[in-house]
């Protein structure tokens, strides 16, 4: 009788442990890879490979889970809300998206048009709000005048905007300025056409 009771005392915890093991959820994947969409909508893809095989992810929010290196990745699909909820710290560190501003000029010189002078304030505010931001300023002209003169004028416009931003507190070492003359017209025209939309600088904030 004592021996039977001893066996029962041993058997009951063993059965309980077995039942607990059966009820336990499977271990979480050791690695997860989620393909996020590109900001500009361009297609992208990534291959996730283990010793057991590989899977290609080429659609936004496809997810590959690796449970064991000896098995191929398991692919399913998640969504933006789930990814952001599970990875808040990663999304909080994500840099702001690049922005583009276009400023226009009065004809024949480096004076900003009235509306663009106001737009420059908004540009500067956004630029100063981003620690470590860079600015690339590209000047353009319309087709009035000689090509060489327009090259010089487009560069002067870019440099003028650069100087205005520096005077208002943006770091000079983080601004690049270049001129493209009449090579990249916003509005295609014939030669010697006065087109206000082509007299511009394009400022990329990144």
C-alpha cells in the first residue's frame, strides 16, 4: 500500500507536467522580417534564407518568420497598424520624410517673388525642426537669354537662397547649392520665352 501511494505521489506531478507541456504555446519565432513599403511607392524585395530554404518577400507587409534554422521561413501578411504597435521605438526613431519646396523669382535676377519670400519662412521652420537635416538647393531659369548666362544666373539664385537661410540660422555646412540653367524646365517652352514657373529654385530637405 505504501509503495502504491509513493507511486501515485510521483505519477500525479508527472502527469500535471505533461499536461502543462501539451498546453504550452509554441515558442515564438526567433526571427521575423517584415517588408515595409517605400515612401515613394517604388517596388522593393528581400530574400530571407535559412539552412532549410528561402522565401522572397516582394509585397508590402509580407512577413517571414524563422522558427528554426533547419526549416524554411514561414510567410504570411501583416498590416501597418500591427507593425507600428509592435515596434513603437523603431518608428519613433525613423527620420522624417524628405520634403521639396519650390521658390520663384522675379524676372532677370535673384529677387524672390513675394509669395516665395513667405514660403522661405515655412521652409526654414521645417528645416530647423529636424536635427541634422541637409538642404540641396538647385537653381533654374527660363529660356530667355544665352545658355551660359542662364547657367550663371541659376547658380546665383541657388546661392542667394543659401545665403538667406544661413543668415536666418541654418548651418552653412549642411547646405549645397547648384545651378542647372535652362536644362530642366518645369514648363517646356521654346527658346526666348519668359515663363515665371521656370524661374525657380528647388529646395530638397532631407
